[in-house]
């Protein structure tokens, strides 16, 4: 491998693995909005077998997509995704009592 190739190499870390297309779309939108660079591996394969929602349980480990981000963005990405794990309204902290 050339010296330039080694220098340009970026370490990617997996952030999320899912076979849920809806979740994948939401996470990609969050990353786009936060301008976090990412790569999705396996997204195309998710639609190859028309098994419906029942067959997906069997093939979930095989046909899932993985979102990868550069290592230097890992913590910021994990924090962003954790911030969305609150209630259904999107609130992550309890409202203050008045």
C-alpha cells in the first residue's frame, strides 16, 4: 500500500445495526442534520428478499444494515442517538415542576 493510501485511510466504527428500515431512515436523517459523516453497509441487501415482516425475524442478523462513522465522530454520534431515546415526545429530561 502506498504512503498516501495509509495516510488517507479513515477508521470507521459501527454505531448501529438494524433490519428496521424505518429506524434506519430516522437515524440517517439525524446524522445528516448534525452533519456527521457516515457510511451505511448492507442497506441495499435489506430489500432483496421479499419476505415480509414475519420472515425478517429469521434473516435479521443476515440482512441488517450497519451504520459506520469515522472514529473521531463516535462519541458525538452516540450522544446524539442517546438524546433521542427519551419519551415518545422526544423529551429526554423530566419537565420542571412549577
